[in-house]
């Protein structure tokens, strides 16, 4: 009974220690920008009565799939890295996005997406870009031209807010926390134009400049392999030691029982 109790305690300590080790990153990382939009054009009231509105709240969410192809990453090895993917066949890039304003959400980035980050002695910055460009011609001679584009580029000179140039490690930030950073570099464009052989049949155009004030990051990939904390190491040592002791005691009991049987 004592042996079983010792083994159970050891297994419990080991399980607790392993649960405390950070899990490997998987799934997606999301970057959520919030702020105000200046709507230059919305000719079909896609987002409601916002045409010409200079103070409309928006949310822009960029999503990066964390199982990206390493060959898609470009870097100079010192100050800049860029994840760049363009898809012609499966219609989904690694970096996707969505834009919400006035209760209406539009998805972007099915064909093209990128995320870049720079941290040099002279400039810090990061950028996201998504585009769902397509141009299709149908059997009846009609043509559908689509440009759905959403982008952000935020940067500063002589600042020190980013820990590195690794695009995977961008922290959550606010404009109030980053004096010297420019947050007024977002842009959203939706153009959907369908024509027949005689001219334009329908046209939808939305253009807005985006001024973010906050960025929230969820699920960023840590740099390097996960390393247990000191307390976790202690639990691991106790767990392995206890398991070893339980196994040795169990082995000794089996040998003693075998000797008695002989």
C-alpha cells in the first residue's frame, strides 16, 4: 500500500510539473486594431450612413496562421523580417484579416497577405497587408473586378518600443504608450465592379483612412523553445525522483516475494 501511495504521489507531482511547462505554439495569432475611421467614399452605404463620416469607430483584425511555410519568411538577419505569402490555387494566404464598422464585417486577404517588423537603430515599425484581388471574365462576356484591401503600417524614429525585429513577437501597444509612433497609417478599400459588353452594370466603392489608437495581440509565438520556470524544474525533479524511488521499492518487493516463494 505504501508503495502504491508513493507511486501515486510521484505521478501526481510529475503530471503537475509537465502541465506547468508552456505548450508549443499552435493555431493562430490575432492582432486587433481599434480606433476611428475617416470614410471618404461608401457609394452603396455598405456600412450604413457613413459616407463622409470623419469619426466612425472600427475594428480591424489580422490573423496569422502559425503553421506558415518557413520559406515564406524574408529577413536581413539583423533589423527586419517579413512573412509574405501569395496564394493562386487554394485561395488562402497565411495572413488574413477582417474589418468591422457600423455592425458590418468584411473579410480580406484570401489571396495575398504579409506581416513585417523592423527594429533598427534609426527606425521601428510593423506592417500588415491583405488583399483579395481578383479579375474574372464569364461566358456571357461579363467581367467582375474585385479589389478588397486592408493594411496598417505603424512606425517611429529613434524610439524603443519593440523588443526585436522578429515579426512573431509584436506586443500589445497603445498610441498613448508610444509617443513618437505614428498610428495614422491604416487604409481600407473595397472595389467591386461588374461590367457587361456594353458598360458598367454595378459598382461598389468604399474607401476609408484608419487611425488606430490600440493594438491587442493574442497568441504570439515565443522566440525559441519553451523553457520551464525554476519552480517547474523543482516539481520535475521531485516527480522523477519519486517515480524512481517507487519503481525501486516495487522491484525490491518483487524480488523478496520471489525469494519467499522459492
